[in-house]
C-alpha cells in the first residue's frame, strides 16, 4: 500500500508534465465533444482517435485515450439532461430525472451535481485502484492458460447475461464476434483461415473498422432513417448564473453520490458493461432508500447524482481488469486493449511490475482528467450545449466525413473504409433486430486470446478436458458461468409455473 | 425470425468452411477446430432461438401492435438509409480518382441533400466549408496521406 502510494506519487510527476497535461486536456475536450455529438459514443470516438496517438509514446497515448473515455461519459450526461437523448447507454438513466429537472429550469444544478458527483466518485475510485490492483496482479500471476480460458468464457456469459433483452441473442453476438476473430492467420500454427486468398484479410479483421462501423456508423444510419421532421430536438441551454446547486441540493445528493461510487466501483470489476449496470443499480437503490420516492421520475436530484457517480466510478475501476489481468470486461476497455497493443504494450499481470511508470501515470492522469472535466464542465457547459443547436442534418454528414477520414488514417487503406461501411450496415441491421454490438466487439478482440488459451490448455493436458475442472480457479469460474447460464432458465421456469406473478420489479426505464 | 435464420446460415457457412481446414485431434486441435465448434454453437443457438420465437409468435405480434409506433415508417426509413449509404459508397468510390478534398465536398453535398437541407446554396456553402477545413486539418496539418487524385 505504502509502496503503491509512492508509485502513485511518481505517476503524478509523470502525468503532470506539460506535455501529458496537454494530452489529458485534449482527451477530455475531445471526449466531451464525442459524448455530446450524436452518433459518436465512447467506442467509436476512441477508435477514431487511435491514429491521432500514433506519434505519441504509449503513456501519453493512453492518457489521451482514457481522457476521451471519461470525457465522453461526462458529455453523454450533458445531452441526457439537456435534450433527453443519452449520448451513450450509461447515461440512459440520467435522462429520467435529469431532463425533468431541466424542464423545471434546473438544468444547471443537474449538470453541476453530475460533474461534482463524478469528481467525488473518481477520487474515491482512484484509492480503490491503488488498493486492489497490485495484489490482484500478484494473484493473477498464478493464472495459466486454463484459468484465462475459463475467465474469458465467464466474461462472455456474464456480459451476454446483462446486455440487451435476451441471453441467447447476446450469446449469438458474442459467438459471431469470436468467429470474425478467427479470420486471418491462425495464432498457433500460422495457417491462413477464411482469407479467401486475400492478403488484406491475412492480418485479421481490423477491429477499428468494426468499432466505428457497428457503433458509429450504425448510429448515424439509425438517425438518417428518421424522417427529417423527427430529426431535430429542442435544446434547453442553461445560463451560467443558474448553474450552481443550492446547499439543500448538495445535502440531498451526498449520500447518493457515495453509494453510487461504491456500486460503480465494484461493477467495474466484474465482466459486463459496467457503467450501464452501475447506473441502473444506483438508480434503483436511491429510489428504494429515498424518503420521497414519489419524486423520482419528476426531477429528483438523487436520481442524477447517484447514477452519474456510479457511472464514473465504474468507468475507472473497469481499467483494473484490463491492466491487471489483460482481459477487458467491456467494449470500451476492449478498444483500449487494441490501442495498447498497437503501441506495443501488452497488459497483463506483469504490467504493473514491468512498466510501473505507464500504469501509475495513467492512474494519476485519470484523477487529473476528472479535475479538468470538473473545471471544463461547470463553466463551459453552455458552450457545449450550443453544439446541440447545430441541426443534425448538418452534424450527421460531418460525422460521416470524420469517420471516413479517421478510418483511412488508421492504416492508410481504402479497403478499411469499405470494411467499415460493411460493418456500419451490419450495425444498422443489428439495431433493427435489437441485437447488442458490445458482445460482438468483445468477441472479436478476445477471440484470438481465447483460442490460444484453449488450445494451449488441451495441449498441456494431452486432450484431457479435465484440466479445466482440476484447477480450483478455473473450476470456480466455470461453475459461476454455469450458474449464469442456468439461472435465467430457472427463472423462466419459475415464471411459467406461476403465471400470475407480476413483472413490476424492474427499475424504471425512460419513457 | 429473419435474425435467427441469418445467424443460423452464418454459423452453417462457418462450420462448412472450417471443415476445409485441418481439424486436428482433441490433444492437438488444428486450425479448423475452434471456428468449427463456434459455427456449430451458433447454429444450435440460432435454431433454439428460432423455435423459441416461433412458439411465442402469437403473443409477440399482439404486443408489437400496441407498442411499436416506428413500424409504419419502415419503408421510408429503408429508403432513406439506402440513399444515405449509396451516397457514401459513391463518395468512397470516387476517393481514389477525384482525391480527398473534392470527394469529401461531394460527400457532404450529397448527404446534406439526402437529409433534407432545402436551400441548395446552404448545402453548397456547408459542403465547401467542411471540405476546405478538412483539407487544411487532415491533409495540411496532420499530413495524413489521403488520396490526392487529379485535382488537389
């Protein structure tokens, strides 16, 4: 712990250099823009900006990309509150009470409490990170291929269980991603697979093309499908003087902020779209604990403070599994893993001991980034809100142009643009089916790792699958996986047996 | 239902193509083993999902009638998306011969028209402005080696 704090201090020294502060600031600003703009969430936003980091060293690159990630989380809440359109899925919940507050002329306090809550959550989460990451890395050193294989299977099933409406649909998406991940060179023998003799496919499917296509272009096309009259929304731009919350607002929010932080931090440590789950859980909890639950849905400030804090804490703690085990548990960390690999950094149990400078500098930069965002968001929110006044029929073509340009700059390849377009259409079709893209992206990124871990495991054991259940860690993970697969079936059977049971237990969803 | 069928077909194609690769044995799985298993798993899930949807059909349609206001616009939506995608495809196809700056201008112009900017001179001004700014930022400042074509 003391040693960690010492490293953290050194991390701050690295992160505080003028150059890294600048990248942190750029990341935070660009991230906020990405969060505010329609059609660009954190996933497509980070993917688009990976090429911009090519000239930087790995630490600065990651500082900037992480800045984009939590900047987008802030920006996403801004649109939720001001125009009732969540910038990304983690701010869906904020729409409920945030937009109500805005309609009552309290957009300022809603935005401010979101920023303050996020800042407090970020501060607490950083200490959690310092406490948990190093011992977890030491424990993960004992992981062999069977443990990694079991952990990835566990991650897929849990992610599939908590995204979207149907486990089967999400699992189909995960498997589709895994299949796409097998295209290219076989990671074990070097054989060509599914390349149809094309040298372009030999290196595998470019994950940036999938990320921008499915998440960016898919969203643009959903907007383009709307009739012109439905495309624009009314924007409530708050005045600076109305921005600050009252003492009573703060008093009502502080409990929600702290509880949200706790929920968010632990949600980030388990597989799944942590920020999304954390916001739902926090909202449900605040509503249950509140002395005036009837205000929820009508502009209760706790309904903004709790989820926004949870969202931010989860965003930060989701870095722990990525850095410490080397396995991203959600789509955004998966993109960051891709970016790290491009920069020649392989995250895993050895990262903290091998490149402590990178790890601790990034952790420190998260804290600085949160501070920058607090400063950036409180006075400048009206400025960002004005971007929302630009009509979407102008924004969408511009974002499309950025996507094309950004995609080209990854490998200077026209084929990548075609690939991105193809996945964009796929993303649109998937949205029509109400399928989730997150398991697909995670499958694509983790596919090769899972295959190598699996094949190494059975090679070690000479074809004996017992290796997966003889080792306590992988056995535990597989049992948990089984539980997650069987539980929905049991629940279903229970509901069928008791058809009268109501389904009113789900927390409120916007409209 | 279309979704389940598409998924099933994709799984089947994967499984069949994997059979052309060396499958190996359990003690030494070959290149085809992992994708073959995935293909089979996808087929099984899709089939199960299809059956599940088929059994739940009468209830599902009843629910859809009451809660999907977007459905009647389905046709117009497909047309708009198809136009939008066609515009992008045309611009990307022209990227190599015409160069980045000119084709980005055309892309903007086409998409602005498709999304329903009424006055042609506003479209023209916005498209021209974005093409020039993008040229300055991406080609001059960031020096991305974008196709230069005949013009710029």
